[in-house]
C-alpha cells in the first residue's frame, strides 16, 4: 500500500521531492533483504541476488536524483 501511495505522490510536481526521498528510503530498506540473500546464497547462485542489489543501488541513486532536482 505504501508503494502505491508513494507512486501516486511521485506524479504531481509539488510532492515529487518528498515522494522521491520516501522512495529512496523504502528501496534502501528492501535492499537489506537482497544483501542478506546475497550473503547466504550458494557460490554458484549468487548472480540473482547480486543483480537485485545492483538494481537497488541504481534505483536509490535515481530516486535521490529526483529528490534533489
């Protein structure tokens, strides 16, 4: 539900910086689970959680860029 509310707040320009900051925070919190999965993945199966961590880093960077613009 929070993701849907945040997505709706990203649309209007006046609420976009605050919503982007909330997005960066939520994605950072979600990334903890992906890092944990990466740490506990078997040696041959680390590519999937590693990709998720990499994408989360990119998403957080994008959200921060939107928040400061």
